[in-house]
């Protein structure tokens, strides 16, 4: 086992030995530069988004006859795990696969992964909370966009960190509803549900969660730069 994997398949299982892999870089903030006549430098305006990062793995192909299988494996979007952080993953797209022959029966290959700006927790199971209000801890180093599953009937509300101004209100709930802060919508069984306010994010550290739901399940989607 190499400790590097893509979509659940270890590179070693694919017939690759990783000889060198760049450590995950920190994503940079995106910004606009505004030029003002008479000013000697530009104004930098943050866009609150971050650039994608690249992780490059140099590998030896130990079974050259499996080259086509390797090509098929590294396709599309998937979860890339770096050996240095087995508890985290990146949403990644393998962009470049460059094979070369070094000696007879031995090839090398360079894999370039175009990755999400953030690393996400590999252990991301939903946590059930029946005792409310509650404190939910975000262990990442940036805010996260959780998925809430609220149980109850009628009008349900959800507030995080006493932000009453942006309280989420979901009318006419029948049994349960899902509030997805990543997709920024509420839904049930594939159908979008009407709601008002904002689906709350979770700040770094402890977050005070209030709701009139009978219980909630929280999938935190913790992440790191």
C-alpha cells in the first residue's frame, strides 16, 4: 500500500509505485485589481473564493501491461488522498497522465491532480443530535458548509450562534427536511422545498445550534486549507 489513493483505489493496487509526490499547497485567495486614475497602485478587492491547487505525483509503472487499466482508473472527478494526511481528501480531477519509457519493461508516469481548494474530513458521517439546543464543533481551520436533516412537522426553524436575523425558516415540513448549506437549498426526496432566511454555516470551533425540530442530524463537511 502506498498511502495514495483515488476513488478508493490505492496506487499500489493499480500497479504504481510513487517515487515523489508534492505536498499539498495552500490555496490562494482570488481577488480583483481596480485601477483608480491618479493612484500609483491598484486596489485589491477580495472575492471570497479560492484558487484550485495542483498535486503532482511521479510514479513507476511496475506492470506495463496494465497501462490501459491505469488510464481507465484515473478518469473523472473523485476523491484523492495524500499519504501525509490519510484522514483528509481532496475533490480532484486527474488532468495529465504522461507515461515514458526508461528501460525495457519499466515505465514512469506523472499524474497531475487538479484539486479543490480545501481538504475535507474523510470521516464525515452524520451525527444525530436529540438534546437541543446543542454545541456543534467544527474542527477544521475554516468555516464549513454542513448538511442538516431536521425532523418534525409544521414550521421548523434553525439558528446558529444566535444569528436571529438570518434564521432559517422552513414551513409545512412533513416528517423531515434537509437543509444543504453547500448546495444552498432545502429539499426532501429530490424535491426542492420552500424556505426563508439562510442555511447557516459553521464557524471554526464551537457553534451554538438552536431549532424547534424534534431532532437533527448534522453532516459537518469539515475542511482545511
